[in-house]
C-alpha cells in the first residue's frame, strides 16, 4: 500500500547562497510511503497504519533545520521517517524550492530521493 502526502507548503531557510539562509523561501514537499501491511484496509484502525499527521509534524520539524542542500534535507527526512515509523518500508520524497536564485523565471527547482529500509 502507498500513502501519500502531497503539496505540503512550508517556509524554510535552505541554500548555498548566504541570502537564502537569511531571506528564506517557500518549499513544496511531496511524500510517498510504502507500507506493506494492509491491515488498516480491514480493521479501520489508525494503529494499523501510518498516522500521516505525525509524518507531517516530522517533515515540518526537519524543514526548520537549515541546510545548504535540499539533497541533505531529503536524506534527513527519509532517515527520520524510517527510524520513527517501523511499518514504513520505503520513502520517496521530493522537495521543490519555489523561487530559486538562478537568474531566470522558473517554476521551481527540486530534488527527489527514494530510500528503502535496507538502504537507511
């Protein structure tokens, strides 16, 4: 089973350029969690699946820690999810910086990472 959290919009201070760490930017985070146990499809109990409100809290917390690279943020979030949620076997995350300082109009720049439990 796959659980998704889509288009989470957060303001954070990531970037290599000094002004990025001062001014900040809006980011869009998308997550896909692979949960092999489908018990919740029969039980209708939150305890049989991932509480995605807790996943959101974790993402929000990790996004508040400034990093130079979005790759680093993606890795931290994947590792934290796999550590805190034993029922998750795989995480795919994408983080998109809405207004990257590249000197051109752009709909955003992003990074996508997939980590499996055995990789973390």
